[in-house]
């Protein structure tokens, strides 16, 4: 589901579940990427001049990052 007012330049996929389910999901995602004839056209992308949100595996500062209110236990453990 897309949040109102935020547009990312890329697609973001979150995979969660049991290890075997995750493995199968990743296999399907990779298969779709391999089937896309344009998937190899942008192997080296720089985000240096991008303004706005960027898909990131470390979501600190991301509009999709969980806040301390959402994850109080994790935030407390991290000293936040």
C-alpha cells in the first residue's frame, strides 16, 4: 500500500515469514527481475543528487521506519 504524498524512485519489497517461505519469496522476486529485459540497464545507480525518500535497507530517517512508539521494546534495548 502506498502512503499518501510519498513517491519512491524504486520499488521496495518487504519479505517476512518462516525461513523456507522467505527463501521461496526471494527466489520468485529474483526470477521476476531476471525476466525483466530492462533489469540490467542500471547496474550502478548513484543517489547523490536524489531529493526525497530513497529505498534503504537501513531505514533510519525513512518515512517507513518504525518509531519508538511502535517498537518500544526495541527502542528501549537500543537506548532510544
